[in-house]
C-alpha cells in the first residue's frame, strides 16, 4: 500500500507524471490495487487528484497513470464537456476531499472534437443529446481557428485550455482554491499511440511546466 497524504499541487502532478512514464515504458507498478488497499479505503477516501477526462474507452485513468484504489477521483464526459453536474463533482473532489490537483485530460483523435469541426464545415449537427456535446465543444474550435490554429492537435490543445479556464470561470470554489494555493489545474493532452500525457495548460502550479510543442 502506498499512502499519499499532504501533497502539494506540484507533488501530486509529479506523482501522476511518474505513473504515466511507467505506463509508457511498459513497467507499471500497479500500486494500491490489492486487497489491503481495498480494505483500508473502504471507510473513506483521500484522492490526491481529481481527473476530469473524456469518456473515450482508451483513457482509463488508473491504468494510464499507474494508480490504484482511492488515488484518483474520476469524472468523465464525451469531449470532457463541463455541465453543472461535472462542476459539482469536481468541486466535491477539491472542497470536500481536499484533492490538491485537478487534471483536464483530452486526447488525440477525439470524436467530439472531430464532430464539432465537421458540424461547422457542413452546417449539420447530430441529433439527440449528442448535439449538446458538439455544441459545447464548438466554441473551442472557433477560438482555435480565430487564433490561426487549424491542425487537429492545435484544436485539441485549445479545447483543453478552454476547459481549464471554464472551470475557473464558472466555479468560485475552484478559483478560490487555486488562488489560495490549495489546488492547481493542469490540462493534459494524451496520445493514444504511445500512451503519453503532455501538459498544454497549467493554472496554479508553483512553477511553470513545459508545455507540449
């Protein structure tokens, strides 16, 4: 069992990075995944990070960051679009569970981003509630194009950063936690082919994090 307590936002981010590096290298340690950990976390939880990511089946958080039970408080929606339920869940992770880090996790070949791009080009949007997902991603695509960012990777990075800023703009709880240094928000872009997660936006870390090129 690996007990994790009183981490700074930077500590929590480095812990996630280390786990992802193990995953990429094919040398996972599978921490906190045994019966002892299951028993110890049954009464309560103290995750060191809130992970808000895309629902894509290839983004299983505990696997790609090599973590276990009780480590990550995971919230996922298609295209990591953030409604009130998402904001409430993230606030719970930060304000009630005291997680020192929030991660927004996007990925290449994202269907929601591709659908938003397609809808803008064709003028046709999907039916049902998928339409709502596409409409929530569309402002990120428009912002990327207005800034001259046209490639799929550039649009994805813009969507991740827009989501990071949306969390801070819409949630006073999160904004105050970041301002007080109690938590940080990091946007990561995940590459499906090699399994690596690269920072594209940071808010509240104690030092700058190199961003992906």
